[in-house]
C-alpha cells in the first residue's frame, strides 16, 4: 500500500500509544508506526492484551493495527522511513544534580534527538508530544541542525491534553489541538503538515496555531491551572470541616458562576497522576531560574497544599479512631490516581498507605484495575500490606474503610453486608466524596468525608 505520509512516534506509553492509534484510525492514508525501547511493551501492543487500560482503546487499536498502525522495537528503521516524528518519551522529574526534585530530566529526549540525527538521510519534522520545559525545542533544533549531512529539521510543539480514563473521547473530540512552530517559511510549512493530520477529523476552528514557545508553555500552564483549582477547593474543604459548611454545596454555588465554571472543583484526598505535580514543579524551576521567585512560590504552594491534604486525610483517620490505628485493619478501596485507569503514578493512595503503615495499621488494598501497580509501588513494605481482589474480603474484619479512588462500582456495594463483617465501631473515610453518607450513617457507620461535618454515633 502506498501511504501519503509516514508518521513515527517514539515512546509507546500512555500518550504515544492512544494518540497514534487515533491518528491511524482517522488517517488511513498515513502509515503510523510506534516504536519503543521496551520490547515487553511493544509485544503487549502487538498482542490481544494491550499494555494500557483505557476505555475504548482496544477497539481503536484492533481496527487500525496491521492496516496502517504498527508497533515495533526497531527505532532506527522507523526513523529512516519517517517524514514526521512525534516524540513521546518520558520526561520525569530529575532526581539528581542541578534542579533535582523539580527540573525535567531531559536525558531521554536528548538521546532520542541524537538517534534521529544518526539515522536520518533526509530532513524531517520533529514534534514534541512529551511535556517539556519552555524553549526545549531550541536545544533540540541545535542538536539536530548542527549536522554535516546538510539536513534541516523543524521542531514543533504539539502538546497532549488528553486525560487518562477519557483519552479516547478526548482524542476523538478534543476541546482544541495546539500546534506551535517557528514562524519562518519552513516552520509554517511544517506547521501546515501537522495541521493536516488533525484536520482529518478535528474542525479547523479547534486547531490552534501559535509560536513554538507559547505551545510548550501552554501545556505546563494548562496543567498548573487545573491542579490549582483542585488545591483551591481542597484548601476550602479544610475550612468547611471546621465551620459546618459543605464543600460540595460551596463548589456548586461558586461553579454556577459561568466565570468560574463547574469543572475541577471536586474536593478530594488530593490530585495524583503523572502530570500535575511534575509539570508544576517544572514550572516552578523555570520561574526560579529566571529569578521570578514570587511566581515560583505561588505555583509551588499548589503542590504543598496537595501534600498537606493527603497528610490531613491520614490525621483525620488517626484522630477519629481514638488516636491509634496500630494493629487495626484498614481497607483501602481504590489505589489508582483516579477512576477508569490502572495507573497509580503519584496516586494519593501511595502516601496515605505509607503513612498508615507508619502508624502500624494493618492495611489491605483493593482496586479493580490497579493492583499490579499497587504491589510494585509498595514492594519495599513487604508483607506488611495485604492485596485483595475481592472488595468484600478486603473489608472483612476491618475497623475502617478508606475510599481513595472514585470507582463507580464502590457506590453499589452491599454496605449492610460489609458492616456486619467489620469490627465496631465501623468507620468510613470517603476521600472522594463518592458514597451516600447519610445512608451509611443511618446504617451504623461513622462517616468522615472531605469538607463535610463528620457523622458519628459517639
Ligand atoms: C508522556 C511524556 O513522556 C510526558 O512528558 C508527558 O507529560 C505525558 O506523556 P507517558 O506516555 O505517560 O508520558 O510516559 P510513559 O508511559 O512512561 O511512556 C514513555 C515511553 O517511552 C516508555 O514506554 C519508554 O519505554 C519509552 N522510551 C523512553 C523510549 O522508547 N525511548 C527512550 O529513550 C526513553
Ligand atoms: C491531566 C490533565 O487533565 C490532562 O489534560 C493532561 O494532558 C494530563 O494531566 P490526568 O492526570 O489523566 O490528566 O487526570 P485528571 O482528570 O486531570 O485528574 C488529575 C487528578 O486530579 C486525579 O487524581 C483526580 O482525581 C484529581 N481531581 C480532578 C480532583 O481531585 N478533583 C477534581 O475536581 C478533578
């Protein structure tokens, strides 16, 4: 089959995999290849059991795989034939040296740029998909365009805004697609080629074009603003618990002001996920490096509040259970950082479980999708933590239940049955405000929710 264009994506992760699967579905005239250095991941993408749980993704992969969507470990061959290369390798927070704990670790990015150069026999369009510090494209251009082959590369930024659990819907009908390039004739030509890909299914008015630095920075800022809303409402949840205000009612009342809007105002045990904290710390680091201390401090407080909210949740458990949880069985329902994903990166459940174990509680973790990751995250705790597939068994003999992920199925549990199997007094700590608190209280539970007055029988 003669394809109009050959697209390559380096990095078959949460972003690269679903994004390329959607491009392949919508652009049957393009050949889309996804490569990764991890052979197990590629083998999984080529199997019936794809490596990411994401509603709807299976069907998209099955439709396009083998037709115009290919997964491979041969990065060099992929680079050689590609016209457009998306780079979606991971950019974790640096753990060493200058900027440790805040700056992005760009070693995979730079290695990838050098590999692209080594294997290119013609100039190419390089598209940043990974979240990167503003002005990374400049460094990439320097590496790529300092070559003795006479090749020219255009580096563009096309940040990904999809959220896990809704990735397919987000890709199918995005609020917007953002494409930033240099505003030179070559840059604008490259921009139009990337616009053409998305124009296969995204209305032109939803494709935003900008300069490359605006696109890079917008990704960090979008995540920082979303996370800031969660921290803002979480800060108010603490005040609600002191004043008999109800955070759900406050969020509803302010959210109906169209200037504020309703989304991302759900108080919780804290935000998690691979992006929010990493991107804010990255923003903080960039501001610090430009001497913008007030700006850096402002954004850093969003992360600090999030850490505090998680600690506060454990303190509530401790103080309401008579200041000791030592030896008490606590069933943690949900370990994923949000519902509809098996991903546990930066999940608040990690710190909550660790702090409970620090208090010598006997923690049992259950989750419909995330137990394999939970086991890996808590490996160093050995058998002090129990893992249980069956949520009813997890609750058996427990003194308390802590809801840490808003899985819908937890709403429909037979709580009367659960209560009978628990120690009394029985406690529920709802870190996601998911359950019907009044009903549970009437049944006999002592109920502690986020940003609401406790419902206790003593
Ligand atoms: C990506 C981006 O990397 C991150 O910056 C952004 O904020 C979110 O999207 P994600 O897709 O979630 O992250 O990362 P991950 O699931 O870890 O996938 C990255 C993949 O790149 C891994 O499968 C890894 O094996 C691969 N990789 C990494 C390469 O193929 N080559 C490398 O040199 C490094
Ligand atoms: C986020 C961004 O939404 C997405 O645009 C970007 O590309 C990647 O980062 P994701 O991390 O998948 O996506 O999940 P998101 O739905 O944003 O939730 C992040 C965290 O905030 C979760 O832990 C979630 O439970 C929490 N959250 C979200 C709240 O606690 N309250 C809310 O009101 C919304």
